[in-house]
C-alpha cells in the first residue's frame, strides 16, 4: 500500500509502531469482510475503527517534530562561537577566554580609583555582542573581533531623593538653551540643536571635573553640577509617555582601559552618573571596529534617527566617550487632514522660492511680542508642544536670533493667548550636525578644552597624561508632517589626552503663515523648557 511505503520511507518510526499498524490494518480488513464495522459505535467504536489512520497521523507528527529538531540544531551550529572563532584565530591573535566576572564595585564610594579587575561587579555583556560577548565583523581585509563588556550591568543605581520638580529649573535651563543656540547659530543655514542632549552629556563630564575647570563649566551651564544632576534626574523621572508619545533618554560611558590605564577610573564618577543619569559603562578596545559598536548603541537609543554618530575611526588620543542619546515621537492632538495639505511656495531670506507642502489648521494658542508672532500646537496629552516663532517682516533672522534669551521665551510662553489663529506650516525634515567646541569656548568654557590646564582627575587618576575634552559632537534629526513629529539627538564628548600612544471665535483670528524663515521649538509644557530648537531658513524642493 502507498501508506505503508510512506511510513517505511520515513525511517524514523519505531519498528513496534510499524508492526502494530500492520496488525491493525489486518484486523480492519477482516472486519470489513465480515461486515463487523456496522457493530462499532460511539467514541470507543470510532477510535477502534480508525486505529490505522491514527497511527499514520501520529507517525507523520513524529516525523515533523524530528525535522524541526534537526533544523534547530543545524541553525544553532551555524552560530557556534567556537566554529566562528576558528576562522580568525592565529598564533599572533589568540582569543582569550571570557572571564567569569569582572570586578568593578561602583557601590562603594570613597573617592579612590577602581579597575575592571579589582572592583567586584558580575559581567553582563553588551546587548550588541553575540554569544559570550564576542562580536565578529567582516571587513575587506580580514575578520576582526570587538569585545564589549558592560561594566555597569548588575549595578543598581542608588535611590536618589529629588526634592524638586523640573519646572523649578525651567528658566535656568531655557537660558542655557538659548545661549547655546545663539552662540552656535550660523547665518543662512538651517540649524537644529537639542539643549537637553548637550547639557546631559556636559553634566556627566562635570561630575568628573574639579576646581577651576568645574567652576567654569558651572558658569556656562548656569547651575551648580549637583543641582543639574537633580534637575536631569527629575526630568527623566517625570517624563510623560502615552501610547501616542514616546520620549526616551539614554546615557553611556565608553572607555579603553588599555589606553586610560588600569585601575584609574574613579568610583565616585561612575556612581554619580549611575545614580542620576542611569548611565551604562562599556569597556572595549578602541580598534577600528569600536566605532561601529558605539554607532549601534546610538542608533538603537534614537530609534534609528542618528544612525552614524562617529564617521571616522577613533583617534589614538581618545580614551573615553561620554554619550547622550534621546528620541521623541508624538502625534498631534489635532492631526492635519489630507485636504488641509497644499503645495505652495516657501520664500527664503534672499528671495528664492522653494516648492513645499503646507499644512493648514486653526489653533487656539497665539503668541506675540514686539517683534514676534507665533503659535503653539500641542501633541496628545498636552505635556509637549511644537512652538513656531515668526519674526516680523523686515527683521533679519540673525538679528532676531540675537534678540532671543531665556526671559523672552519665558514671557512668550507664559502669555499664550487662547484666541483662534489660522496657521500654515510646511512639512519638512532636518538632519544636522555641529561640533560644539568653539561654541562652548565662546560661552566661556575654555579650561575643559585645554590639554595643560583641564582638571578631570575626578574621572580617572592617575593617568599618563592629563585628561581634557577634545570635542563635543552633536547630531540631530527632525521631521514634521500631518500626523505628528519625530525627533532625535545625540551628543558625544570625546575625552582625550596627548601622549605617545597608538473655542472662542468672537474676534477675528490671527494669522501666522510659516512661508518664510522661522524659529521652531519642541517644549516641555510643564517647565516651558525647550528640548529642541531650530531655524528653518530653507525648505527643500
């Protein structure tokens, strides 16, 4: 019979089952011949009368399960670390065994140094690593191995009592935001910064600064670093999130202990950044693939909005990176309909015309002062909002930006007029990057960048050469459309040393049409603090 041949061909069914199937088949044939099938009824009769097919079905099920097990085992073998590593192991590049633990006890804070071999933290491998912490990457010349260890894993951030709410620091933070914005402004260019991302990275660095270097940083930040720690902790703790809105903030510290020196990283520095910034600490060798691991972390934490933070290989002088990444996605409280979108012209400051899609709406949050008209459009939940500031006709953007400060913005946002305002907003997206060293030096933060005078002994000590900040790299992304807004930012501080190492409609509505250059912000409505600020000078075709 064909069925018998099928079962036989499987080669996976026990002989006993095959023999039983043949016996039951013989019984069934005799029963048919003797007309005994009619006597069988009910559940027992059904089972008895169908023994043959049941055995066949069971046999097929066993066959399928065996196939699944075989495929799973084969798939597992493809990723077996031993087989993968055989291809790249050479007498010159021996693969070290993964340690059972790396001791890095951050919980004790007595100001002394700590090394990855001395401090007492169980290892947990970076989420970017493959099995057992190894990452194998193909390159044009050879396969390389990057070993990343999360030294903060298993370290519980100590409970911090934050006595204040974010809005208490709103004016100070807004003032820093616009000082940073003005000093980094480049005339005629689209600009976009995230003051929250920048101050978070600088806050981590300030926790390792001392003496005059720390004082200078605090003067630029506009607040003592302990107070800043509390503000940022309060902001993260009070972040508003619904299913429509997503706002994530992440921090990390990356260092090469081979370059920095074993046993030099300070416990207080690590513990403070764990407590207030929830920072992860990663130790890895800064070889040519290390930047890919850092880029992967930033990309993940920004939901792909900043896919490539580091463009070039890590310099020989770099010993540590302090990184902040944030991601914001929110839907409008009142989305734009398709019928409200029209293609029109955007007029640049020099009179050039650009085709753009404009979204029309009526809002009920109008703002103005002596040289500004604008509006506020809320996202779901009204914790966050988009703010547009349109300079009066005839005012150059450079002059307008120079007039902005924390107090002016505070006054605008505290005096929102709930009268109707007809608005026209272009759909646009921005990718922006800036190196903030010159901007911060102009603001007064000079010692931190001085290789001879910077004092960052609170980060690591002793080191072969004094640590200082080599650069502050900042990248942002922004997109606005009918549904809402998506934005991302990342800030990276490059810590280096120089050394020998390899309803009211009774009044006429206002009108604010953003068809010429304007300033825009994303703000936290609870504290009126902007966490993104930008200028739209040109809208692409």
